[in-house]
C-alpha cells in the first residue's frame, strides 16, 4: 500500500508528518528520518485499528506534480 504523507517543519524545528488519506494520523520527530519512522508506526497502528473495528481502509490519494514555466 502506498500512502502520501506531508512533512513540514514547525517554528520550533520539529518535523510534523500527516497522512491525508487517514484523518488524524499525525506524528512528529526531531529529524526527518525519525519522523518517517514514527509516521510509519502511526500508519500501521491506524490500519490495525481500522481492521480490528471492521472499518474500511480509505483509498490512497494520488497526486501529480506539474512543472510550470515562469
């Protein structure tokens, strides 16, 4: 399964990651690599919870990157 994540660095230098396809699935870390590790764990826990409660797994959100000449 492939999921899009968004990682941003906040004003305190902490990296925050969220998964748009999984509402409320957010994690953080002091480095990008730590944040990636933490969000992977959060995703697994989120999906396990959905499965445990017989809830559907949301479809992945697909995106395209467009290059615009300016």
